């Protein structure tokens, strides 16, 4: 009886020591999970999740403070990937999913106030004070942050049109159903 | 002919149907009433238009200049007047428009000054540039700029130059006829390429169902360059695929992950070589190409067609039968259904086939895959198409890449032999374009992230600098009236209070962020006050000369804005006040969320 | 705009044609069977076909799949025939029906229908029935049993009593029983040479049925419906193990030829392990799959509790297929000698 207890206790001590040692010896610096989550996020930096940028949102998800379905630009695809990475359940998006858009400045209306330039998180707008501004289309992430600050409402979001360069082969129609 | 031939695995033997279109010599298609010359006719960068509506152009005049190394120039096929540079439906499976130069021929067909060059006297780089500016691209269908393939690898000596006259696609005979009729020019063109690549050996591969072409090429080779070897290769689709032909003639296998030059071999189509010769020896850029018109038509034949000719007019030359339901560009194995016959003939248009339900019966209904492995047997790249199919269907794109989806050349052998009639190639194309799109998105996201981080760092730096300046100013003028921030300052990115401010003021209203809370609050108040007074007094300058309607619109906008501004102002200043000098970039995002 | 896709040329092939060729390839074996025990097997094949089509139709209806397309693809009939040929020929009709329905409903459709079943349906049916009805599943017509057509049909229909003469044994059974009863005193070569049940080289009559399967299988191979790897490896695995043990102790173990031509060896080699859906698909995978299936079949039939081991061996190997396939992917074009 005593010897059994002693053996079990010894085992516990040995294992505990091993685990403790491992936790120190193999300690991972930083939080790679945050980076993995951030890699999934679309980097629009739009703040629609309620966090000021993709990285803070990634940190919040990693810390368990935020849900995984708060990122509308990432879409359901993004939610699925996050769920996969974190072993959580897939949830429907909080907001509705929109096709990818970019901002367009109506250059006739623009008064050159620079507010949108200040709002743009990814430096995709060029222009100077009292000069016309314009969006550098390939750099725009479609975050919509520039839309509201514009005092003359000359910025509109437009879905990216299909052209030959971004055209994609479609998923083949599954013909079994049709043959029925 | 004594060459030892290798064989590639897989492949299929569909009915070739080539005999119908070789009875007549190559005809010259008439000039259409309008030419729609697309600027983007090759792989790589889209050329920039050099002409505009109203310009008159000469035959052979450059109308689109290559914008990158991998890009090729575009020329006016005849003399005439530019009617427009506008979007016009492209020869592309999507049926989407592309930028075209619309030319109305004047009928004079007047050449620019043609300057034949002796390529021996020029350095190789210059020859490559000339080829690019002559618009020489792969005419086998891929339209890859040829000059970009003409640089030998540094580390590997160029062993073999393979000239592709195999033309394995059923129905297609344009290369066959070209070799029969213009073998001399082809052989002379090969000499140019051989010199550029300093290739040791030249192998001309022709499928053994083209005896006349083989004879013509052999005769020309014997006369002009007896050390080239014309090799008859067994007729088996896709023997004319560049990688398959290289394998058959040299035994080398080029995977997708490597360039063929790294293995000391390069491959060009006979028609490409021919145009290269014309470009250098005659100074004639690529203005036309030979197109096979065949299929369900009264008069199948090969025609030399001006690039930019609407397909409708080309097709009419062959007199399609009434029951033709659609038209294919390219062969029946790899071609696509032309969505709109208004699309112009381009450099990649090697063949137009009139299709009818009798000629190409619609596929029987798709059945589930039974893993019979017929596709894997037929795949010339020894892939496992059925595995790729499972993954592509499940949108498991990572797995498709593990099973080498990018080694798939979309030859269609797998779909051809599939007893379940699964459109396998379609699944692979879908998967590939999804992967490309995701790759693009990922790159864009990475770049966006980098810019975001740079911007944050910049904002932080600027804020720190300003805080320091303000602190100095504040201590100097402590006894005097509260100083407004330097009006000459560039607007700071975190100017939260300005969010709802009118434009002209914004440039001068700078957000303050001092280390002393009192100074900051006072400065904010001063700034807001100043902005307000300015908003009331000043009109934005660029609204001076506006029409009454525009003025009204702006007034309406201002009114709407004013209605919303109260809450925004409160929130914005609240956020700004709460921000300490180190926490850059938060306010813009924060203030926006309140709306 | 239509969405027809390249290639616009298609070879004249179809699932139906593949299945029809498999059915044709079974005919020589069936012919030998009829010669051996009479037309009962034809009736069994008919019952099985009918049950398979009904089961298939029912499941297609439930799963809302196109009825005509899948009913006529022939796959259900192939499964049905394989079940009928694997079962004792004078089984009561309901046993055949239960087996076929189990194959079609459970092994095929519950896994997703054509092309989706991880296990060979016919072998699932055989395994399920031999576990559930061991007595009925081992009643093979005794040697020299000559029953009239009416008598055979009566037995299958359950109208006539199952006569004693019917509870015979296959050569494999006979050998096993003899070895067990003899308790080491039996000399296998003498046994095989003297007892009539063992026929010329592997079992009277059965050896010709097996030869029929062999012929059909070779024809399928020649028609490129099947590849040689799996059957060759199966035969190789079975013969190798049999050969080793026979060479070691010929008194106790039968020769490889006997094992190849008795029981379900050749039916399995050419019609079961070649099933593309549940089998391995890579070159090396097929070799591994076939070889291990052959070896396991031998072990089960010689050392195990069941008279034949092909079904269990194939099912065991079906389990391993994803793993085998994953590890036996051949290098692709251009990747054979990566530098």
C-alpha cells in the first residue's frame, strides 16, 4: 500500500518535473498563433471587426476575446479557415458578405481636403491639400474607411469588374442533376 | 531519320481529320472593312497604345509598344485611319472585352519603310529587341513572346533546338501547309534562333502523318542547312506539346518547375520561326497569320488572315454549313468555343472549327468517378487526374498543388478517355485560376499589411516629433496666449477632430498631442474653434466656378453632413483626448467606428 | 452562352461499357459453373440481378439521383453477379437477396453510391452473410449431386427440403476437415491424389470454373479494362506463401496450384482485387494491394476459421488503400531524377 503510493507519487513528481522542464526548455517566444491568424486575415485594415486593424483582431482572437466571425472582407472563406486553424466551430458572418470592392473618387467633386488620405490605412490615396485626390486602384483594399470622412461624399465603393486579367474559369456545372 | 526516338507516356489517338483542309494552298484572306487589333495579344504585359482616334497609320506601323521584357509589340496590319482605341470583345473564352485599335483600311496597303537587318552583324541583345518590337510570339497557340525564350541559360550549354512542326491537334493543318509551302523561310529562320541560342543541334519534329511537309522540310534542309535533322515522330496526341516533343526527340523531361533552357533545350513552333525570319530578313513585323478554317464547312482551307479581322468575316470564307452550332478557336482538344464571332483573329488563332452536334456530339451526362485510372494512363505528364479531380472538386487547392496541378498542360487526354465523361480539364482550369487568384490576393494582402505598418510607424514618428515641438513652444510661451499649432504644418494622420471638418480648414487644423494634458486640451479647443470659424467664413476654393446645380448639390451634402456631425464630433474628440502620444493611428479607425 | 468544355472530342467509352465487359468476362466461369452443378446458378444470377436493380432503384429514389442513368450503368449487375458467384449456388433465394441488398444498400449507397464505396460491395455481402448465416453459407452441393432443374429451383425457392446431399464441402473445406480430423496423420499429396473431390489438380469441377475466370480475366486485361498489376500480385502473394509452406512441409500443406484454382482465388484475382473503386490506383499500390490481399487470403484459408479468406483479405486491404495510394504516388513527368 505504502509502496504503491510512493511509486505513484514518485511518478507524479518525475512527470511534473519533466513537464516543467519542457515548458521552460521548449518555450516558444512570441505567439506564433497570432501570426498564423493574421496570415488568414485579409489585411484590409478596415476595422469592421471592432479592432483597429488586422493584427489587433488576430491578437484578440488568439486571446479568446474576439469571435472568429467578425471579419466581413475575409468572408465565410476566412471564417472557415480560422475555424480550421483554431479548432472552433464555423459560425455565420456577423455582417453580410459583399463582393470585393474598391473605392473610387469622383474627381469632379473632390475638393482636395486630404481627409481620405489620412483615413486610408494602406496609403492607397494620392493627392495634396487643395489638389485633386485619386485612388491607386491596385493598392486599395476596399476597407471603406475613406468613404465617411469625405465632406463632399465624392468617394463611392464599386465592385471590382470582371476583366480578362482577373477572369476565372468557373466551377464545372455538375451535370448529374441535369440529367435527371 | 536515324535518330533514336524516345516516347512519352500516355497520350491518345483521336481521329485526326486533317486531310480535308490540305487540298488547296494557303489563301490570302481579303482585308475587312474594319480591323480590331487587340493590344494584348501575347503572354506578359499589355502593350501601351501609341495611336489615337483620327491618326492615320501605315502598314506595319507600331501601334502598341511592349511595356515590359515579357511583352510583344503590336502593329497596324494595313494602312488606314484609326477610328478608335476602345474596348472590343476579345478572342477569349470569357467573351470579355479588351482594348483594341480599330483601323479602317484605306485600301492602299502602304508599307512603312521596311528595314531588313543582317542578324549576324548585330549583338544578340539587339536581335532579341528587334524580335520583340516586331511582335514575334509563339504561334503554336500559347503566344509567349519568343525573344524571352531566346536567352540561353548561363550554366548549361544549349544542346538541342527543337522545332515543333508536329501539330498534333486534330483538324489543324496550318503548320503543315506552312511547311509545305514556305520551308525555305522556316529553315532560314531556324538559323537565326540557333545562332541566338548557340544550340549544338537542330531537331525538326513533324508527326509522321504529314509526309508532304516532311519531304518539303527535308528538301529545304538538304539545300540550306544539311546538319539539321528532320525527324518524323509517331502520330499520337499530344506529341506536339512542347514538352512532349522535347521528350520524344531528346529524351529530356521538363517539369513545370524548371525552364527548358536549364536542361539545355528550347522549342519553337515552325510558324514562329517563319515570322522571326520575315521580321529580320524582310523587316516585316507580324501582321498576319495562317489560320485553318475547317470542320463543318463547305470549303475547308488554310488562309493567311490579317490580325484583327473579325472572325465572322474569316469564317464566311469557308462557307460554314447551316447546321453549324458554334465555332471553336484552336483544336477540338484544347480550343474553346468562341463566345462572339465579332472577336478578332489574334496571334494565337491557329484554327477555327465550325462545330455541329454531328461533328462534336454533346458529352453524355457526367457520372461519378469510378477511379478506373484511364485518365492516369492517358496523362502525358504522368499525373493522377482523378486524384486532382477529387481535390479540385472539393476546392482543396493545397492538395491539388501537392499532386502537381501546375504540371498539367490541359491537353484534354484525361477528359477524352474518361468513361464517366467528367470534364476533368475544366476542374483543373478552375482550380488553377482559383489558386492564381488567391496568390494574387495573398500578395496584395501582404503588401497592404506592409504599407499599413509603415504608415503606422510614420504616424508614430510624426506624432512624437510634434509633441516635442509643442512642448517646447508651450513652455516658451507659457505666459502668453495659448498658441495655436503651427498652421504651416502638414496635416497629421491622426487629426481626429478634423474628421467632420470642412475641407479647406483641414489642411491647417492640426491635431495636437502634447505631453501635458492641459496644453493638449487647450490646443484641441483652439484648433476646433479656428476650424469652425474658418468653415463659416471660407468657401472651398475649387467650388468657386461651379454651376448653380453643383452648388446646390454641395449645399445639400453639407446639410446632410451637419446633421450627422454632432455625434461624430463628440466621439472623435473623445477618442483623440484619450489617445496618448505613443498610440498612433488609433484615432482614425476609432472615430470611424462610431458612425 | 453554352458551357460545353474542351475537349470537344471524346473517346467512345462509358461506365456502362466497362461494366458490360466485366459481365462478359464472367461468362466463361459461369458456363463452367453450369456444367458443374446445373442451371441453378443461372437462377441465382437472375435473382441477384433483380434484387440489385430493385435495391439500386430504391436507393436512387431515396437519394434523388437520376434513376435511368444509374440503373443502366451496369455496376449494380456486376455487384449482383459477383455476390451470386461467391455464394453457394443452392442458397435459398432470400439469402442471395439479403446479400445483394446488403451490398447495394449498405456497402454501396450508404457510402455515396457509384464510385464512393471504400469496400468492395460483393465482399462486404459475403463477409456479412458468412458471419450471419455460417451454416447456409457453407452448404455447397456435394460432389456428383445431380439434381433435376425442378429440384434445384425447388431448393432455391425454399419449396423442397434441403437434402443432405447438398451439405457438401468445397475442396478447401474438405482439405481443412481432413487435416483437422486426421490430426497430423494425414498426408496431403495422397489425399489430393486419391479423393475424388480434389479432381485433377484443384477440386473436381471447381478447377474448371476457376479456369473460366482466368480466361475472362485475361480477356479483360487484353481489353485494357483491368491492369495486370493487382491480379498478378494477388496470384503472386498467394502462390508465394503457399509455395513456401508447401516446400517446407509438403505433407501438411497443399501445393500452390491447388490454392490458386480452388475457392475464390481466381475470381478474386481478376474480378475483386481489380475493382478500381475500392482498390489501389497507383502502379506500386496495385502491386502491394494485390500481393498482401493474396497473402492474407492464404493465411485466413489455411490457418483461420473460415473456409476461404479472399473476402476478408480484400476487405482488410480496402482499409489500407488510402494509405497505400498516398505513399506510392509515382514521380511525374520530369521529376524522376530531380537534380
